[in-house]
C-alpha cells in the first residue's frame, strides 16, 4: 500500500533493506541510530521486527543501549519491560510501568548504570508502509526463558554484542491489567476495525506530568482500516468529544517520534511542541491534539529516521558517511529525494476525523504547508497560527525546516 498522494522516492525500497544488519527468516534487526541525552541514559536504539507469513510485522521491539553503544555492550545485563506508547508519551503518573521505564532509559535502574533494555511496542512503523498495531494485552504468564521472540533477540545480542546470556523481565503491578484497564482498552477493537472505516475506541484517562505540571487528559484511539497510517490518537481535556462542535477549536496535528517522545532525545523538538500545545490549549479545554504515531520520520518510519540521526551528528551510518548535516539534507541524501518527496506524510485521515467530530472551522498550530493545504482541500476552514520553538539544542534543526518550501517562512 502506498500513501495517498505520496511520491515515495524510488530508492526507498533498497534503503529499507540496506538498513537491516541481521536477518533470520522473518526476524529482522535494523541498524538504528543515536539518541542525544545531556544527562545520560539511552544512547542508541535498534528496532526489531518479526514478520508473519505475509511478511507483515506481527511484533515490533526496540533495543535501547543505556550509557553505551552496541559496540560497548559486552558483558552487560539485559532487561525486558512492558510500557505502552500512551503511558510513556504522556508520562502517565497513573501507571507504574511508565516510572519503571523512565528509570531504565535514564540509567537510574538500581545499581546498574550500563545495560540493555528491550521494549515491546504496541503501535509502530519501523519502515513505510508496514504499520504494526498490537491488539493483544500483555500476558500475566510471560516466561522470558520460553518466549521465542525474546529468545531470538537475546541470541542476536549475545552473538553480536556479547551481552550476558539471559534477560530479566522487569514487571510491576500494572504490567498485567484487567479488560477495563488502560492497556486493554487501547487494544480491544479487533472486531470493529474489520467492519467499519473509522472506529473510535473508549477514551482512556491519563495523568501526565508535563513540564512539572500534572495534567488530567483523555486519549481516544481511532482506527482507520483503509488509511495507510491506521491509528490516530485524539488528546483532549474532556471525554465527551461532541462538545468540540460548539466552538472554533485549537488543533495541533502531531507526528509520532520514537526518539523524541519515547526516549527524550535532546536533539529533537517534537516532544517540546507536543507538550507546549497541550499545556497552552488542551489542559484548559481550548483545543485538541491529533497525534499520528506512524508519521515518524516524515512518514518513512523510525529505522530510516534513525539513520538520518547519524548524518545529523556526522559519522558513519549503515549507508553513508557524512559530516554534520541538517535534518532535511540528511533525509534527502538517504532517499535521494527532492525538496518535496523527502516528506511522504498525508493528512486525509486527519481531515476525516475532524469532519467526523464536527470541527470544520479550526485554528491550526503549524508551519507545514501540506497540513494547511490538505485540510483546506477537505473543506475545513483553517486559521493558521505559527508555532514557537525555542529549544536551544534544536536551532539547526528548526532553521532547516524554515528554509524549505514545504514550510512557511
């Protein structure tokens, strides 16, 4: 499936294969890329994909190297943790798994400072167009010694990185939740997704600590069976979305970002823009965020985006060796793309959701021309409000976007 209206560079199919560093039948490990954290913690992420008989993802994992690189992992311990995207992205204080995960990726887990963490994802797109949606809640009977997926990952890590030959499951009371719980509610729509074009799941309450402010929010997961991106999150203050029809709502269309929103990468401003908008408009019930988790890497996925992070710092990646480059130049080099097709995201799904909610007249926070033009084409009246990002570690990143024709100056 190709994204509607997307001009995917011809080189991309080869790029995806070149980024694989290990393959065994339907088990793939991608090279990944660096994470920049000034206070220590995770330094490198490798995505892992298990495919089904149709060669589509049936499970996706992330391997995080804490205070070390893959080449420096010899003799280190391996931990496995379950923490879903919603709890991690919103720093959900209602969930113990988030606090454990945060401790692990920041290098603060017990007496250990260097180790390896494996996390199973619930929503992922490692490479376009293969979206993975986990529809099974965690099992309370997980036996890491008998789990075949973990066994294959550990075998790879032991052979290639010389880690210790065992994995420890870090579990909390929240690891295994009832059918009415947060994780299960986000994963119980299998029957309806096969019958309708757009499915709204039940809103889930999260209590996130955002820049030292505790915010109670609702997250509504939306499935779109015929959409290339498959899953969307609506973040709102109120669980009654019909109230949005009553006023001209502020809207932020937000792309998923594994490095910034899951692993707190300092070189990325995605999480900052995400949280700033929530504090400014959502927390006071003036607006909503439409979050598209599989828009990572401007729609190309996390594995190629991770490769471009190497180029941004300057160094030897899986495909190229470069001096430090800006974010757009890195993407154009990797995909052999031009000023327009280095970004293959589309916003038809966003327009469908806004129309379904009755939000036909919005104030949109964006600097992206494609977002504005897509919503206007769908009949939505858009008042654009420029974004404001002042993150000091992202100045080069921000300037590159401002100097590209896809963005407002």
